[in-house]
């Protein structure tokens, strides 16, 4: 029997509707419009697409947004200066610098330049520290989206073995930290695995909930999971497909067609974690505006 499909697109639409209603209340009660600033360095197609999608979401939800597109050769100091300007702008409640950045710009300096109260991406060291202690803060959007998917799908990680494949600062480490916390809808036994493991399947086959964030197409196969596992696929990979107009298609880190015949529940790609990331960015920005 095929796995239940965890519909991230539908859940994200529900969240966006909730955000839109909250924006209307905030405007009516306090006259505040949530504001989000984007800084896009260079013309990398995927980054441009992501920023367009986020800008479109702002328009649909009634946010104020501004996008600064700058040349890839911009000095690091100029980017930091732009961030400082948005830090001081009362109309802006969230600042997002689209990754990846060119090598001459230090990502950590950029993260630390954004005021923690406007760090709606959740990458500032202060917000990371607050997340680790379980304090109220902005959680990174993709991990927050994964957690929300589990909650809204009534999949409780408490007492379950969660295996996270990937150790990035953006997904792997934060989602592991969130789910191991001693609180409602967390309290999991968490293992972080990665491609340095001599036999990755040794770990993945133990998972009650498997979160794949490797960045490699179809890295997780059906032989690597146990029956009934919940699979959350974070991967977004382009593979060649001459039958499509673009010449490629988007697939996840999981071999969806094969794994869905073994798993109990699974997220598709696209339509799983991706829409949740943008929804949680909007939620974080709304929270920042509410605090203002």
C-alpha cells in the first residue's frame, strides 16, 4: 500500500490564509503593515526565482516589501551598509539576504549584521542560541516548516527515533535541535547522519521519521528505509529531462516513486517542504511586525 502524501502545498496555503487574516487585524488595530526587505546579489536563476516567489507571497498577504538587486561584484561593505539601512527603517520588520552569496562576501558577517529582531531567517547567532535553549525566537524557515508539517499532519515525534541526513546550519542542525527539545511536539530521539558514514543505510533504516537534507538527487532509496517510516524530503535537485520544456525536472533527495511503496507517509518534491519554507518566512515577518 502506498504511503500517505503529506501535502505541504495545502498546509502552506492554510498558514498563508491565517497570516493574511492576522495582517488585516494588525492593520486595523495598530495601523502596522508587515514589511520585508530582500537583498539579491547577482543573477543566479534559482535565487532570482526564490526572491520572486517570496515577493509574490508578500503581495498576496498584504505585506510591504522591497527588493534590492545588486551586481555580483558589490563590495561586502556595501551589502552591510544596505542591511544597516534596513535595520534603521521602521517600515521594515524582516530582512532577508538571499543565499548563496559570492565568495568575497562573508555569510557570517551578513547574518550578524541583521538585527536579531529583524532576522526572520533565524540565522543570527543570538536567535540560534535562543533556539537551542528552547526560548521564543525566530526559527530558520525550512526547519520551522518541517516541524509545522509534522504537527499539522498529526505526526508526533515524541519518543520516536528521528534520523536527520544532513548537517547544514540551515536545515540539518536546527531541525535536529528543535525536535530533541523537551516540549510538546518534540521530545524525539535524534540522530544526525551524513555522507561520511561508511554505510548510511545503517542509520536510515532505524528511523521512525527520516528527514533527508543531503542535496543529492534520489540519494535515499527504498532499501534504505523501514516499512511505515515517515519521510520528509527537503531536497531540491535539478535532473535532466528532455521531455520537459526546460530540459530538466525537480526531484528530491528521496527516490519518491520507490520509497512511497514502503513508507507510511512522505512529502513530495515539489509540493512538500518547499511551500512551507515561504509560509514560515511570512509567519516570522508577521510576528516581528506584531512585536513592533
